[in-house]
C-alpha cells in the first residue's frame, strides 16, 4: 500500500507543478500564418491550367534534364528500374489485364504531371527544379509516351491543351471538381 501512496503523491505533485506553470504563462503553440507566408506553399494547379507558372520547356531540353536528374530512378527513357515506370502501358487498363499505370496510360491531365514533378521530384531534392526545367521534363515524358511531337514546346498555354489518352477514364472526386 505504501508504494501506491507514493505513486499517487508523485502524480499529484506533477499535476500541481504543471498547473502552476501553465497558470503563469500559457503554452505558445505557434502563431497565425499570414497570406504572404502561405503564398510560396499555395501552388495548386488545376486541370484547366489555372495556377501554372510562367516558363517554357522543349522536349530536347527535357531529355538532358531527365538524363541528369531523373534517369537514376526512372531508368533510360522512363522505362522504370529501380523505381516507377513512366512510359508505355497503353491499353493495359482494360478489364481482365494487369494494368501498367504510367503517364501515357493512366494519368488524365498533363497539368497533373507538371504539378507532381514540381512538388515531388527529384525524390532526393523535391521542389528543386525551376519552372522551365519542369516544363521541359514534362514535355520529354509526354513525348516518350507518344502524346506530343518532338518539336513541341510546353508552357502555361500549351500544357493544358494536351489531350491525355486516359482523360475520359477517370471519375472526378465530387469534393474536388475540376476548376
């Protein structure tokens, strides 16, 4: 019984100390964020292209950037190994097949490709590519999938106009309708 009394006394003392400390100065859990502080993180890009930044990139520029910053994870020409495959898979989403989900077979919008590259790539240094580099890498990947021509230039006007092969294969999530 003595041990239980000691534990109860210790808990009571700890409670009293915590109550006294918070009564003198309430805890500070941060501060309100200002619109200016939030702006660098507000980089939403919609399927319509709203939110795309200025910049431009070509397939040829993208090939060089891909070789330097993407190929180690995605393999030569986006074929995969050691990580995600980016090219091929067209027609594999049909029922009864083992789908290969790539940019060319699965993704519904080219703007989503830009957004993903911009936010998450390269994996070891996300958000490190310039807007021009992101447009160029997106152009290269779209070209590898046969979606755009080798002489295409991607920018805020041309990227949303790219017709993705699986655009009609997606059911939009009702909470987030395309803008």
